[in-house]
C-alpha cells in the first residue's frame, strides 16, 4: 500500500434510493446471522439426534471458516475492483448461491442418522457461509466508496442498523413460525430453510446494485496507481498481517473491538439458548417466537432513543448505559431457575431496549476509530478495520453457540430425534437457564471493563473534521 496520503473524496449527499438499496442488504445479514444461531443447534440436537457438544462444534466450525476466508475474499474483491471497476460480481454470486445451500442445511431428514446428518449439515452450512462471505465482504467495503463524507457514512450505516434490527425480528420470529406451520417437523424445517434462504438472497441481490453506484463514484475519484497496484498484488499473508498491524497501532480499536466481541458472545449465547428456554423452561416450543419478539421488538423502537442519548452524553457513555441495562436484565433471568413464568418476557424486553444501543452505538463509533487512525497513521485502511470487525462479530456469535452446547453437555442434556418424547433432567434445565441469563450477564459485565479503555471522545472526533472536509 502506498504511504502517500490518499486525496480526500469530495463529500457526496447520498440519494434516498442509494441508502434504501444499501440498507436492504441487511435483510441478508440479519437473516444469516439470526436464524442459524437461533435454531440450528436445536435442529441438530432435537431433530437429528446429534449430541449437544457435536452440534455446537458444527456451528462453530462454519463460523471459524467465515473468519478464515473473509480476508482472502477481500483480496479477491479488491482485485476484481481493480480489474473491472466494480465489486458486484462477487456479491451477485453469493446472493444466487446462498438460497440453495441455506435450504440444504435444513433439508437433512432424521432417517439418515446422527452421524450422516451432522456431516451433511456441516457441509451445507460451510457452503452457505462461503456464499454469504462472497456477498458480505464487498458489501461492508462499499460505504467508503459510496461517499467520502463522515456524516453521510454515519447516515448510511444508521439506516442499515434499522433494517438489520427489523430483519432480526422478521427472521427470529418468522423462521420458527414457518417451521411450526405444519405437523411434520421435517417438512417444517425444509419450508423454513427454503423461504428464508430466498428472502435472504433477494435482499443481497438488491443491495448488490449499490456496487454500481460505488463504481461510478470511484471512477471519478482520485486513486493512486500505487494503491491500485497494491490491491492487485495483495496476498493472503498481507491481508492477515495488515489486520494485526491495525490492532497493534490503534488503541481505540482494540478497546472497541474487545468490547464488541464480548458483547457478541453474550448476545450470541442468549440467542442460541432462546429455543431451549422456550421448550424446557416455558414448556412450549412455539414460545421462542414470543421470546424473540420480546427481545428485538423493543430494540426496533428504542434505536432512535439511543441516538438522542448519544448526542447528549456522548456515544461511549450511552454505550456503557446500554451495556449496564442489558447486564441487569440478563442477570434477573437467573430467577427462572426457581420460578419460571411469563415474567421472563418482561426481563427479555428490557434487554431488548438495551440491545438497540448495543447494535447501533458501536457501529457509530467504528467510523470514529477509522477516522482517528487515518489522521494519526496516514492513509486509512477502512477495509482492514471492517474486515476484522466482521470477523470478531462472527467469532463472538459462533462461540455463543459453543458455550450453550458445552453447558448442555455438562449438565446432562438429552438429545433426541423429531417426534420422540423425552424429559430433561433438572440439572439440564438449570443449565439452560444459566446459559440464557448468568453467562450473558457475566460476559456483558466483562465488556464494560474493556470499554473503559476506549478514550476517544466527542472533542477528539470534532478535531478531525477539517481533515475530512
């Protein structure tokens, strides 16, 4: 990468059409991140009879695969951009391939047995993860190419978070509802996989059109020959090492990323445990829909409120407030060990209010970190930062499912196949509650410790404005 500072692009006011097209891509992001995390482990343990530990390892393996291939896809996407002037090719390929592999993930029947079933799900989900990365990596890179304006990027990502939250609600509530639409759970999972995969693919395909907008923008923007050559010559080793260098030099990024990964692990743990809470604590498999609506519904409504709070007290303070609120709400769910009941929905709803801040505020703080790095270290590497950020989120959510599966295995959870009846031991039910309450609360409390090391404040960011004007 050239050490010369890249000339700043003139600020561009993004059209409402561009913002809508880009934000719709979060329909795919929300669906892929939510539905497998919510039901895939349960599908393996309670539909295919796969042991809880093995089920967790399958979900984790696919997510780790995401982390490994993202830098390589990023390098290939940069080469495609240098060669063709657009990143759209990869995005379209991912959008077209994902629906098929997503449906195949949930198309495995119990009659194949737990071993063959587990292997089939693993292979299908690995292919799904690859298709999603083909879309997601170029998608995350587009805001830097759509406009050089800090405010416009914040505006663009703000609407993306709104659609992301709505998508989480749609897939989190609608996916299980589709699964339970009929009497046959095997057909129900297949219907859910087909319908959800098509919806995700459509959202991704629509969003890929913004790559053409970005291509027109970069076509008239000054990019040095050295930068273009570096993009073409970049190797997988360079992609990985640039990420380590960014972590090493940016203290604000280390603090924010550490906080975000711990919180992704906390929310991923709660997400993976929701179906088990519905079935074995609330005693209704269908209750997972209400649990999810209680969590994400308030988040959709509370997002503007956290924006107002952040404007008044600062993003980092608002972020800390949301984290404390989530910790308290998750901790209160521990009482479900002794007194399960409908009151659980109230605590989950409070966690949902906090969840809105946990989604929107770090996304608004990340551009501040990138801008700070550009000012202190020369030419920016926005793609490197967002790639590490996405990988960290992926690891957090993946380990959330692993944490739940380890808890289930340690407490004697009994796996079963579709249609079979089993009663879980008291220790397993207690483990389910603790993985949904105490574990997320402890992880969220830990994230507050890393957040204390985030030192960028409003004055620091305001001082950077002339650099971006």
